[in-house]
C-alpha cells in the first residue's frame, strides 16, 4: 500500500476494452485503406474489416458499462442528467419545448479523458456501424452510398481518425495518472496505437484465411502485417528504454515478465520470424504468425494494466509516494528520488535497484 498513490483496481472488463478497442480500430483502418487504394478483387477483404470493427466496438461499450459501479447511469457520461430530466418533464419527444431542452443535454468535458473517450466511442461506433451496413451486400444503394460515394469516404475518414484516437487515448490516460511505470514513460500511447494496427491486421488475416481469400490478397496483407509488427517492435523497445533505471522494477514483476516473454518474444519476434523465413508459400505459417500476434497484443494490455498494482502491493520497500513535504531524502519513507543531491533522478514512484 502507498499512502499517496491509490492502488489501481482495473478488472478484466477494462483489459478486454483496451484489446478489442485496438482490434476494432486496426481492422477499420485496414478496411478503409483497402477501399481507397485496393482493386476490385480486394473489396472482400475490406468488407471483412468492417464486419470486425463494428461488433467489437459495440462490445467495448458494453464492457465499459458493465465495469461502472452504477451501469444503469452510463449515459450520464454523455448527457446532463438534470437537463434530460427536465426535457422528459416537458414531454420529450412530443413537444417542441422538450426538444429545446434536449438540445442542451449533450455533455462534453474537453478536460476529461473519460468524457472525450466516451464520445469518441460513440462517434466511432456510428461510423463503423454505417460502414458495416454498407458492407452487408456487394451491390445496392447502401453499398454505393456508404462504401463508394463521397458520403462513404467522409465516414471512413472520420472513422479512422476517431478509431485510432480510441486505440491510443487509453495509453495517454495511463501516462497521465500517478501510477508507477505508467507515469514514467510517454510511449504507452504510441505502443497501444501500433499494437492496434498489428492486431487488427492479424485478425483480418485469420478471418481471410478461413474464408478462402486468394494468395495474392493474402500476400499483400502479410506484407503490411510485417511492417506493422516491425513498427510495434521499435515502439516497444523505445517504451522499455524510456523507463531507464526503473526497467528493473518492471521486470521484477510477473506482469513485466509476461510483457517480455508474451508480447516481445511470442507476439512480435516469433511472428516476424515466421513471416520473414516461411513467407506466404505456407498459408498455415501466416495464420500461426497472426494468432501469435493477437496473443501478444492481449498480453501487452494485460501486463501494462497489472504492473502498477503488483508494484504497489509490495509496500514502501519498492514504492515511494509523492509527497508535498520538503527535506525528505532518498531512501526515507515517502521520499522522492528527485530529492537526492547532488545526483538528480527522474521523478518516479519506483526505486531503481542500486
């Protein structure tokens, strides 16, 4: 227990939200990219991307709602409850006066990550839902309007921007907190973003394989996945390096070991080796690489979320709180490593091994 930092207690619902939100964003981006630069033979891949994104982002909304202490009040993050109550008393939706009240009900707190994130989920859900409708059939008005026309391009553009915001803002939210490891690096958001791309493409590859997509399309998809995995590897390396002397504290936890063994080795290095050495001549190797990338992406979220709680549970021997008091020295109860003179250490809640 730390006197100045509350132990984070995030349930499996939040871990699943992080993972499925990244999957949805990555799959939607890949689908829109195929729609923009692919040929007619690639349209089936794009359809599958939209089929993935919308159901998964709906699950994310469900996970967040269930995780609330009062799930029935989830809509309070989007609307002003007192204004909605007044609109209902005015007879909404049957009177013009009630609509005037309801027009002032939407609530967006730009300074609140929870409020901005809630609206981002709504907007991304709307965009992915429209794209999902446009991908249900290969022809017809919905296909032309929501996939091929100007409206479809606007929906895809907005959906990609908001989708990647959903994938990355959770990492920024972690960095802004006062938890060990989370607050010691600015690389969590880029890490979640690159992981969203690689896992979204990996999920699309698995789905394409079992739907019998031809070798040419799979080859292109695997080539893109190779670049996505490589970029994620670079960002993960930067994240670990940014922790500096506090990397040893991360690696001393079970979650930290899972990050290295599960994400770095199993989820990145092995899939990269499968792609580079086996290529597309063996379709099963590409599927195996994709499955491992998905496992690695899930373990990344699990490890990052659970590391601070594991460190804080070890007590003051491993964690130093943030205290406004002056005069404390390195090593004393509640000391800040930055108070040590003449050596200056970066601010952190975790002591490096000395």
